[in-house]
C-alpha cells in the first residue's frame, strides 16, 4: 500500500497530520467553538427563499467579485464596530476566514517570506503558512498568556516578518488584545498585520475592534467570520476588512468564482437578518461567564474570556486525564496540546450545566 511517506511531498508537509478535532458521538459537544443554536426559523426561511431565487441561474457563474455581499458585509461591520467609512471596496469574502487567511499568505507570503504569530494561538495560521511555503516563526507568550505592546513590537523588530498574525479574542486563551498591542505591532511591522477576529462579536463591553484602527494603518487587515456569532459555520463565509489596495492584492490570487452563488445568496439573507441571528450572542456570553465563574468557584485557574469558549487549568498537569474523565461523562472538550489546560466552548444553558456538574465531579476525583 502506498503511504504518504512514499509520495514526493514538499518537505514542510512531511510528518504532518491534517488539522481537526475528534468528531465523537456524545451528549454534549463543546470542542469546536460552534454556536450551539440552530438558525432561528424566520432566518432559515429567508435563506431558503434566497437560495430558491438563485437556483434557476446556477448554469451561470456567480458574481466573481461578490460585490453585493461585500457591500452588505461593510454595512454590518461598520455598524458593529463603529467605523462609518467602510464600503464594499474595503471588504473581501471567501469560504471561511481560513480561506481569506490562505489568500493573504498567497499574496504577502510564500517561499522566501516569513510569517509570525504568538503562541498559544490559532494553530491554523502556522498550517496555512506551511501550505503556502511561507516560513513561520513562533513567538511564545509568557506563562500568563498575555501579550504586551513592547515585547510584541520588539519581536517584530527582530524578526522583520512579512506577515504578523494576531488573534483577538485569542484562540485558545479567549482573551482579547488591547488595541495598544495591535498598534505597536502595526507601527513596527515591515509587512502586513492580520488581526484574526473570528470571535469579535463575543468580546466583553469596552473591547473595541481592530477595525477602528484601519483608517490609521493601511497595511492592517482584520479577518472575521460568520461561522461563530452568526451560527453559520456550515455555510463557510469569512471575510476581511482592510484598505481597498489590500482587497485588490487578494484579487490577484483568488480563484475565479471561488464563492458560489448559493453561498453569496445565503450569506446576504443572513446579513439582512443579523439582529435576529445575533440575538443568541448575549445568551452565549451569559453561559461563557457562567463557565468562568463556575470553574473559578471550583478553585481552578481560568483565563478571562472575550470569546464563546474558556481556557481553564485542569486539576493536575495531566489535562488528558481530565479530558477523558469528561468524555466518560459524555462531554467533549478540546485538548489544544497545552499541558495542564483544556478549552471548553459555551453551549446552551443545559449543556453548560452538564459540563459544570461533570467538572465538579472530576475535580473532586482528581484532587
Ligand atoms: N480563526 C479562528 C481564531 C478560529 O478559531 C477559527 C475557527 N475555529 C477560524 C479562524 C476559522 O473560521 P472559519 O474558516 O469557519 O471562518
């Protein structure tokens, strides 16, 4: 049988395994930061009608530049972040924010170029770098996982990366970055700075989006997604906001007609109903805060969360034992490979209760 080792793989891909979390059949699935609520019925109906309206034109390619969708995204993002100057020219959309980030690496990275991130952070950034032949430098955060303006910018000064990835709120730690950190990196960076705001809608009060910095920094790029707050993960719709020149640069590498007519129609229908869809965000934040408080009440160390998930220290350094003990109670959480830590997604009220009760038992067993 032929194995991967028999193939002439590029050296940076040798020995790797595909990204992904276990997909197990359990009662309470809290391991991939999905929104636990399905689409509200009126939104599902609006999406259905929008899809029906394009079905008979599927013999034609879609709008290659997704102009109408980008204008809708600009209106949503401008209102959500308080940046009133955004237009469709500032926006770009693709099949999930992962694809947007891959396109950015294709434009600004590639062989002979360096991308850099601050781990622990979203591990796909490094995987996308490998896939595009971009060299990667992993700058480590301190024990408290914080990122400070001076240390972040001094690392950028030393390594001179073509692309810096920042993640805010950061996955897996959950905490948002101060805009000061983003500004200090944007001032120092010789190339582009990508702020991954996949969880931006879940941030706590008073945490502004990096979108508000765009007018000041033409090489700053903010990526966002409809996969989390919009409960639209199955559609695959991510986007970026940046200077129009960045959008033009991405158009140099995008595949023609990369975003299907069905995706564009579904996303526009969802955006037209964004207040209804986003109504669930408050409920999720309430459960997120309940997890933070509940785990702290068990005397566990818990990172502050601006996201729909929480990183917590396990009773012992052996996080795999806690992961397994939770699984034994039909709760699936995420082992992100950080010794002594696990990540749990905020679920519905009942799922969160199930998780907290299971954790109380596990802590009692493992202490
Ligand atoms: N960025 C971060 C930080 C994420 O956690 C995720 C999803 N796990 C993504 C981007 C990708 O989201 P999508 O491709 O669904 O937009």
